[in-house]
């Protein structure tokens, strides 16, 4: 389970980190959206803390786990509900 957690958190770090870099790059060329880089950048940083704790390089930080869980609920659940087609939702 630890390896699965590390793999999933690693994918999130790559995905969110890439989006943060793209948002900063767009801001650098004049396209608005640079301040939005803090959201995926923060998610990537929290997932990196989870990876370091899983490897034993860092003491597990309860605040990082709690913040990541809250961000997942605030961002992930609404996006999932929007992305799920109507025919999949059981009524």
C-alpha cells in the first residue's frame, strides 16, 4: 500500500507541478492566470510531503495530511461531479 500511495502521490506531483509551471509561464507572457498557480503548486507540495513521510525521510505531518484531504474534498469532489455524465449517476 505504501508503494501505491507513493506512485499516486508522485503522479499528482507531476501533474499539479506541471500545471503550476504552465500557469506561471502563461503569466510571464501576459496571459492572466498566474495567481492560480498557487493552488496546483500547493497540492504538489503537500503530496511531496506525503511522499517524504512514506519514505521515512520526514516525520509524518498531520497538518499536511489534513490539508491535503480538505483540498481533495473541496476541489476533487465538485470536479468529479461535473465530469461524471448523467447516465452514470444512479438516481
